[in-house]
């Protein structure tokens, strides 16, 4: 099915900025359906009408990203989820020797899937284990010293840069007692879905090459205390990796909520507002100039929201202004703790009868995280969201550093930033929004320059940021200003 997407750019001689109004069809026959679109830009100037030539504008969509958004295989995801469930239990403390049961068999199978994918792309993935030993001392959910083993697959970028965008799923599962390593713990939704989605994203994206690196992670020890994420985050920091962000996928397959809701069109993105290690100087900046909800993780959440709405318009992201669910945690947190951007992507409606429960039926209610609770087409949609985001960020230039802002007691706002020295850079966009808006509302393409003044846009009324744009239209995460432009004397 084909659909056209129009961007109307309305202006007159007295307007200093062009207002963009977007409309797109999103629902077909009552189903959530992502519709590929084509782009036309129409300029109104006075009473005249002109159609912009493609060569005169930056790309507004990317054919490759459209392909990626539609490439997740429902059947492959179902097969991988069922395989993970069939290991019986994947508890971190479970059998590591058996070939058919326990977390050892599960992680070896996950590595074999990454190896298989790598073999199909001329060995484009570097696949390895990353591990650590967690002491039983002061760890209630680790009764004996335990080796925590992660599975890592790295897709190297063509620029041979030190920048990495990550996606993770969890290998381990649990039932009511987190230390019960023998009874069946299928972990179908929590978190075979996230793990299978990560493997599927690797399958999809390994068919392409990107300037920057992509990392696919199977993390262990999540239910015991986020130990796999802690080990991987420390290791990445020791390697000197510059992490663009980590997309932690934890439970992406349930559409039937505990409250009776049934919803396969929305998902949540959890993000912390600012880095946990913010300095006193940064806190002062936030107080007087803004940015208390504009940290790197929050900007990553906005990026996912925006690109999903652009390329998968039937899906409705919901940004949650919180690190994770109320009082709870996930494997993006250890990365946040070390200063790396990271978010949690998950279903909107959880069903607590299907989480961390012994398998049983009580009062007519079936408890347990079993395969029947997974909606495989929904897993495919959220996998597509991840693959789309990974592909876009791996294609984009680095975010500009050193973003500065000025314009106090002035009718206009000026931004300045350091040049991004990457061969695929086309130029930059300035974004701004109302101070109470969760989304970037306005944008201005400024070309390949490192300072620009938004005439008649008053600094007091908006929040601002700058993004780098690639020649194919891929954009970096927006960078919020962190200092003032020195005043001329």
C-alpha cells in the first residue's frame, strides 16, 4: 500500500521563520499499520506557489530507514522466543553445563545466533563473551560467588570511530523466589522478548553498513541486581567507548494489561532527566538557564519518539519522565550511573500476574510468564522501533560539542557550536520548543555553519538545541547548550 506524506511550509513576507504543518495517515482498517510515505514540500510566498526541487533541500526521509522499519520478522521472533523459553529456566544461578537447560545453554545458543548472523554478512559482527564474578558477600540474591556472563556482538562502523550505539535484552529469568534456580522459569515476556528483539535487530542491520558502531547485548544477572549491565558498562568505560546511548529492551511483548487494557499501538520510553553525576555548576546552569529535563538520556528518548512518529506513524510512543517504573530498575541504569545515556523501551500495559510468578492457577487466575502471554506481532513492532533508531543514530554524524547560547534582553537568540569533522556531515539543524513542551516543536536548517541567529525568537520563551545532519538526512541526538556565548566588549 502506498501513501503520500506532505509537509506544508507556510510563510509570508513578514514571517522570519517558516511554520511546518505535518499530516499523515496512520490507521488502516482499524489496525496499527506503519505506512511508507513520499515527500513533497510546498512553499507559499505571498500569493505564489512553488515546488521545491529535491536538490534544494536536505532529505526529509531515508529510504534505507523505511526498509529497516518494515523488516522485523514475526516468525523469526516467535521462533527465537520459543527457543529461549524451552531452556526451562534461565535463572542466573541455574545450570551452566547442560546443553538443553539453564542459563549456560541459553547464552551459548544466543552466541550461536549472533555467530550465524555474522556468517551471513561476511563476518561483520565481532561476537564474544564478557564476564565477571559477583561475590555472595552482601548480595542477598547471590547465595554463592557466581560468574555473570554477557554475550556481545559488535557491528563495526565504516568510519572506525569510537562511537557506539547499543541495544540490550536480558538473558536471565526468574519466578517468585529470585534464587530458585531449578523450577521452570520460562521468562517468555520477561525477557525472552527483549533478547529475541536484540538478535532480530542484529539480523536486520547486519545487512547494511553504517559509519558508527552498533552493539547488540545479551545481559545476565538482571534479576539478581543488574550485575550484567554493571559489568558491561564498566568494561565499555575501560575500553574508552563513547556510547551514544543504550536502548534497554525489557518486556516488549505484552499487550494485555493488568487493568484490562488491550493495546498494541503504544509503548513507553523511560529516561532520567539529567545525569546522576551532574556537578554543582551544572545544577546552577539548570536553575538559571534551563535544561533540568534536557539531559542526554532525555534527549535520546525524544529522538526515539520523533523518529518513530516519522517512520512508523501508526505507533504512538509515550515518554515517561522517570528513570524506570516507580521504584523499580532495569539494565540501562548501570550505564546511566557511569554517565552514559540510556533509556528503557517497553510495553505500555504490564500484567503483574505474568511477572516474577511461580507457575500456578489460583482462583481461576493463571500466574506465570508463559509463552501464551506474548503477542509476537507487537514484539516485531518494538523491534522495528529499535532497529530504526539504531540505524539512524549509527548513520548520523556525532552531536555537536560545545553548544553555546546567547540572547538575553534581546529580540533574537544566537547559538554557537564546534564543527563536527566527519565526512558524511551535511550541516546542522537548530531545534526549539516551548518550555513546557516534551517534544521539539520547531526546527531550522542552518547549513554547514557553526553559529546562527534566530531572528525575533526570544530566548526567554523557549528551550533550544542543535543537531548534526548527515548527507542522507540522518540526524544526531539534539545537544542542549551548556554555556553562554561570551559577550562582546
